[in-house]
C-alpha cells in the first residue's frame, strides 16, 4: 500500500478534514509538522509528493493514539491481503545480509512467486522439517537449549502457533517458527526467569486472549526465501495486531544481532551459558515494532518498489 492511500484512509476513518489533521499533527509533533499546510497534505494524499519516512512514522504514531492498534487502518485486512501489499524487495533490504541464518543459495533464476509458504501442520514434510530444525538448533545454539523434537512437534500442532515453511519446487528452502505466549509467560522468557524447554501448552495464549509473539527458529536458503517468510511473519502480526501486545526473540547467535536491530528489536536481558556463549533476549511492543523507519519503508512503499 502506498503511503498516500494509507494517509487518506486513516484520515477519513478518524473523521478528520485535511485542515483539522494539519492542526492535529502540528500539536502531535511540532518539529516534524511546523511547516505543514493543507496544500502539502493534499499533495501527500494524491501522491504528488511524499513525506520523509520520519514524518510517516510520526503520522502512524499519531493514528495509533487516535484510532488504536499497532498499525491503524490495516486491522481489517486478511493475511493474504497484507502479503500482497508488502514490498518484497523492501523486505530483502530490511533483513540485510546474514552468514548463518540466511544462506546464499543461487537465486537468480528463482522468482518469489514460485516460493510457497504454508503452515507446517498442513504439510507432508512435518517430520523432515522438524528434523532439519533440530539440526539447526544444535548448530546455532551449540546444543544448549535442550528442547526435544517431541516438544517442537507439540508446539507445531498447537492451534495458536505459527510454524511457517518455505518450499521451492517441493524442496525445503526455509522456516520461521513462532509461538503465541501468554503475556506473563513471555515476560519470564524475556527476563530469562524461564527457558524454552520449560514451556508447556498451558503457557500458550489462545486467539481469544491477548498474547505475545515469540520467535523460536529462523533459517532460509537465500534472501528471497527469507523475504517471503518474513512477509508472512509481518502479515500475520498485522492481521492479528489487536490481539498481540509484544514480539520477542532469544538467541546465542552473534549473526542474529544485526538482523534484530534492523527489525527494531531492542536488547532486553543477557545470561552467560558458558565462558564462550551468552543467551540474549530481544523484545519490542508491537506498536513500536511496526512504526519504525525500516518497516514503514517496506510496508508503506512508493511506486519505485520492485518485486524482484
């Protein structure tokens, strides 16, 4: 979705005239909007001009307060709708480079439309992908998480879990696993008062109660596979934004830090596991996670966005 469309949609949903919105934005953020007038706002809405990304972020935060929601005016879209509106090339740029989480399998002849994403519990690759994940977990986390394959299988089958798998020509190309935890359990995980291997099904939040999204596994064969996995991840968060309060991740992998920083996670807690390895947690409220420069440039993109 272009920012011009988004701005007009939110303004009309708020019941504001252009003149009233100009006034309200000035009160909300004088530094960014002290020179804004009706003429410029009209140009923004008609896509004759585009505000800088910092202004776009500030406008989203204004509507967060006025309308509610982490990404106001996007709460009526399905996951499929949101996926169509997110810039694939922009997502690749957001994720950046990674040596271990995202490999460099040749992708020149691949088109993202030929990469399929589905829930693991709907797949005939269930055991195969779980075994791949176990090998990755041992490698990335130095065999220190002590999460068993039986636990991953139970989590994958839980209705509120999102275990996304990416395939290309029926071959595995990546995974992104997240759990939906109760806020009090998520707090313990983030503060390292509790570890993943201690989680039970009683710690999961249902879709009918507020929950927190906790990412537990990530791997992709190349940047295109990673981008479509994260498009599904963001689409899931946006489509369910009214029932997700925070997002988080725990890792021992140094390669993960840059990725989490670009995604607007902030460091929460650290715990030495051995003299060589340290477990670190990262978290962010969903509102701040979505309303940041890197994400806004990806989900509210301009006409220059290229899909390949």
